[in-house]
């Protein structure tokens, strides 16, 4: 019979804990000394207690179900086949193909892969029913899970223009796809764009919710999961809560449309805090970010290689990124516990507050005409820019630090000869319908200045 070890102790309320802290502060103001305010206007307390947890949203996550995803940019079929087979043999469980050319021999790529039981995500730089039908024909006899990550609104936000299509509008094309290929996942929301551009977490959640609401209104025959491609940063507990809050928000909205399927969350670590100098620290950042993703309930994670900013895809970078996830899953046993964040009053409180604040912002967006209207008017971009400018100011003043970059930087690093890729913001003057939302790293200018003085 188990001995009740704690029955002899009296319960300690949150009020008593606070009184004890105030006594130890020796006259200092509790609010100023012990509470800090996040960019989302969430006041973080020094401790959290069960008697202060006012409400709890139901969150169900299955940590053991997340798949390790490998990003592959398809430009050379033979090389893409070789890379896909290699990464599957080395532990990847799903693939995300990025394709820019709709004339590429996609049938050849697919016929050379072990498709049965495989999960494949497709990110296209075009919108084509014909291309999707070619994929369907090549996989029709296979037990394969396909996700067509089609996001015309995300394309407009990022590029400034819609996809060019044979139909009148991008939504007409999506409706045609939904009728032609029923029960296949074809809608995706690129929430990561907003995070990488500098949006705070409340904005990310509300904008993602607003974007999917536009699709619910325009595509009445959505019968499958919607994929949300979300970026996670290094604010460890907040990122866990962000993903939990997003599931709550999606299920709340989907219920209004009688959409019965849960969302499918595909995570990639953010680019915003990654650096050219002190690049090895990128590996530490992506590790904690992947941990947040797992504990927050990601369905799949595509890790970011530590050198992805300035090196082309390479075997070593891919292997390290993949092994980080394999270690977390198989050796750290992150795949053994479902709902691992349950019981953490801190994370529960953050989840509640992020969900409440994001839902309030979403309602405000809808009251003003909806996400697409505000995107076209430039309101969404302006709001993100204001948030990004605040974060940039904190970084520039070193209040927000990146180890190895604006704090404890090694001046002996030399990177000029290492750049295979241009790691800075690229400006391409052209005619667009709206001003696009631009992704920008915090260390962008600092890295440029250091390169100029090597």
C-alpha cells in the first residue's frame, strides 16, 4: 500500500507564496522586480499555482506521432531521387518537396521512391490542377499520404501577386481541385512567414486563423486536413504554448463550419534568430526549437540545418539536422509521453492567454472586413513591421541577445569565403498588387557589416 508522503504538510496557497517572496524582496516592488512583460503583452510571473488557473482549454497531443521530415528542393530529378533515398535510409520519415518548375518529370521522381507508407508534402511555386493529377496518377496504387500545400493567400502575402492560373481566380482553381480530387489534403497556411518577418505570437496565431477563415468561406468542399506550416523560435515555453493555443483556436473555428478534422502542424525552426557568424550556435537554437515543437504537439518537424543560411544543401548539414531530431525522438524519449505539457501551470496559463488574445485579435480582423481585405490594404504588413521594429530595437541595443552575434562574438571568425548562398534580404523591384511581407533576420545588418570589414 502506498504511503501518503505529503499528507503531513499543509497546502501552500499562491497568496502565501507571494507573501514569502515579498518578504524576501526586502521592500522592493514585487511587480517591478519579479514580473516581466512579453511582446504579446503577457505579464510573466515568478511562479504559477493551481488555485490561479482560472480555466483550461482541452488540448490533446500525441508526442509519439511526430514524423521527422526532410526538405528537398527539386531541380535535378536524379539528384533529388538520390537524396530522398539516402535521407529515408538515414532516419527521415517524411519528405517535403519544393518544386518551382511544373514541367519537371515528377513521375520519374515518384516511381523511384518506396511510396507505400510514405508521407510526402509538396510545396509549389505555381498552382496547377494538371500537375497534381500527374502526381495522383503516379501514386494511385500506393498506400501513400500526400499533402498538397496550396496557399494562394500566402503567395500573395509573400510575393505580392497571386499565382497565375487557367481559371479566373486562385480560389476557382482550389474549388476545382477540391471537386476533382476529393478527400485529399490540398489547403495549407504559411504561418511561418509572419514569424520570420517579425510578428509576435498573438499576431501569428490570429493571422493564421484569419487566413484559414478566408479559405473556409471560399472553399465550401474542404473534406480533409489543413496543413499549417509554422515556424518556432527560441522562447521555449511560449513556443510550446503557441502551438497548443493554435490547436484550440483552429478547432474552435472549424467547429463553426462543421469541419471535423484536426489541423496538421508542420514545424520548421525560425530563420529570424539564425546567424552567419557564430553559426554553430544555430545548432543549439534549432535543438531547443525542435523540443518546443515536439512538446507543443507538432505532427511533423523539418529541421533547419545549422549552415542553411549560407551553404547550399549538403550531406553534412542535412545529417546533423536530422540526427538532432532522431536523438530527441529515440534517445531522449520525447516520443514516449502524450500531452507532456499537462500539469505545468505556467504553460497552461500561457496557452490560455495566447488563445484569448489571439481570438480577440482575430475577431477584430473579421469586424474590419477580414484578413484578405486588411492584407490588400497593407494593414497586416504594417502591424508586423511595427512588431519587427520593436524586436529589432531590442536586438540592436543588446537587450535581446544572440550569443555569438551581438553578445560574446568571436572576432576571429571569417565567413566571406564560406558563402555559397546570399544570406541577406533580396530586393527585386517589380510590379505587384500589394507590397509583400518580407522575411528578415535580426542579425541581417550586423552580419553584413562584419563581412564588409573582413
